């Protein structure tokens, strides 16, 4: 029995040393502010840096003590509840400079392409988006209303961007815009779609996929660039 006790003691000691070593190498982002001032007057410990692509209320839980700034990766999405929590605490939100491939992501749905006799390969389109540095989560193909509802859920609950390839873009946008927090636009050509995205800071794009796959992929890349974008003030006043 003595030898078993000794072994357990050794294991405990090794684990304790590993924990102490890990803590020394990676200080907690919740450490209290000290005297290590940065060039902008803030302390090193009042800044929380997150590498998450999606920042939710759960992401921030128990991590904001003493924090005055949160630095996010380029393209990170902040959910409305997380944004409200940061605003209530007066925490500034900054985005890191520089963009790495794969920073952008979206949810892709397909519905009713046959409504406009459109022949389009969604798999090839997803591959083209990957070449543009966009990660794609593709939904199962079901009816228009159910796909729109699922895309709107992603936008509303997690703040993600969504794209729907459909032969009925106007109907899809109409359905999507019934949901709080969703700003959907219908797209049939590159020029007008780009203008609609800019005017509304759209977060759901219902797109009639007509034209070269590479051209449509670049359009979606523009849709993703610079996200998250605030709702234009003139619209936000009426959408709340």
C-alpha cells in the first residue's frame, strides 16, 4: 500500500508542476490590470484577445473582469446578445488588422432552382467560394420556406451570413425579412445586387445563380468582406 501512495503522490506532484508551468507560459486573459502599459495608455491585462470566428455570450462568460477592450480576429461575428453585454460594460471592440484565408464563413442553402429553369452546380460554387477564402456550411436541399427558415435561424441566433441559391429570390427575401435581425436582399445581377448589399448591410443574400460561377463567387466574396457590418442608422431606427 505504501508504494501505491508514493506513486499517487508522484503523479500529483507532476501534474501540479505541469499546471504551474502552463500558467506561467499562458497568463489568463482575466488577470487583473497591472502596470504593463501599452503604447495607447491601456494595460496589457485590460485587453482580451479572442480568436473565435463567432463570439457569443457564452464566449465572454467570466472573461470580462477588468477588461476595457476586446480584440477580435478579422471577420469575426459578434451575436447581438454578446454585443449588448460588451456595450453595457463599456468595452470597446476592435478587429485585428490583416486577413487570413478562411476568415469568412457562411451558410449556403439551395431551393427551387427549377422554378427559373436554372442549371447550376452548387458543389462547384462551394469550391469556388473556398478559393476565395470562404468557409461554407451547406444545408440540405428542401422546400423554399424551410430552407429560408433555417438560414434565417443561423443569421438571427448566431450572426452568421447566409446565401440562398434559388429560382425565386424575391419570394425568398420576402420570407426571410419577416424574421427579426434579418436583412435579406434578392439578387439577379451583379451591379444591382452589390448596391442592395451596400445600402442595407445585408446579412442574407437570396441569389438567382445566373452567370459564370467564378463571377458569382466574387459577388459573394464582396458580400462577406468587412463583416460584421452595422445596420445603417436610418434602417436601424425602424427595425428595432
